[in-house]
């Protein structure tokens, strides 16, 4: 199987409009899923900037956290949270297909796999929250 | 071309690990740092982030989803058929994640 790839310039490419993903709901949700990574990345970069403020002292850190209480940032974080949860659900759904869990001969039903992952997300989130509150308090 | 092909499993591995971190760890962090702390529901003195174990955790939390973003953004931009050249877009996406990794390392080491 060491065949060479066909010359790209000789292949037929159907012209595709840049708005193809607006033509079907499933395409649109695919793009929405891809877009979730942008919001997650921005949130993490903002969090990194917040940690950078801490290197300048606790006052700068507190001032930055206060800045995030403005309506604009709260709205951004609400949108980001919805995108993040959308990422979680779609990630679990694709994991159910890519990494199917078998019990004996039978495959774990995909819906159950997703439900177990959602439960794990809840447990992990709760552990992080409790740890944060205990260590901070 | 061959070099790009050989490094593909690495980028895909980082994408995948980043997807897991984003799926399981990011939502609660948005709730804590996007709402609970700014709105004063819980307090955050910042003392925790001087601890080494927590620094390692934060490194994983911040950097891996950046590679997840790089991979998705690169392929989404290609799929959108906007006519951007492939290689510079790849350099910007994966390079951006690398810069983010170095910045995270620098901030965490200065804490």
C-alpha cells in the first residue's frame, strides 16, 4: 500500500460557497461546536491574564476579578459557559462512537455512555469546587 | 510535507487531551472565575496559586485546551473555504498554542 497520492492539480474540485455551513442545521451545529473551542480558549487566556495580575500583587489580582463583574464580562462568561457545556456534551457523544465501551459481548448503549460522562462531569466539578472552597477557606 | 505528516499524531494527541480537559474541567472554572468570584459569592485571595501541585494543574488546565482550539480552528477555517493559505494558518494556530504554553509557563513560574 505505498501508492502515491494523485496530483492535486489534476483532481476535480467542486466549487463550494463559504456559507455552506448555513445551509443545513447539522452543518451549523458542527460549526457551533468548532466555535466552542474559541470561547474556551479566550476564557483561559483571560484567566492567564488574571494569574499574571497576581504576579503584580494581591491588589492587582482583586482589581482584575472586580473588572470581570461588569455586565459585558458576565455576558461573555455566560455565553462561554453554554459553549463549554455544548463542547462537553458533543465530546461525550463522539467519545461514545470513537471509544465504545464493551461489557462482555455487548456494547454499552451510547446514551448510557453519554449519561455516565455527564455524571462524571458533575462529580469532577463538585470535587474541584469543594477542594477550592476548603483550601481557600 | 513528510515532516507535517509525522507530527500529525502529536497534534492530534494534544487536541484529544485538550478536548478531555475542556469537557471535564473547564465548565466549573467558568462558574468559579467567571461568576462566583467576580460577583463576590466566594472569595479568592490568590494564595492557592503559589502551591506547586496547583501550578501543575493550572498548566494542564490552561495549555491543553489551547491545542484543542488550534486543531479545531485550523480545520474549521479550512472547511469554511475562505481561501486562506493552509500553511500560514496552521503556523498561526499551532504557533499560537505554543506561545500560549510558554506564556503560561512564564506566569506560573513567576508566581
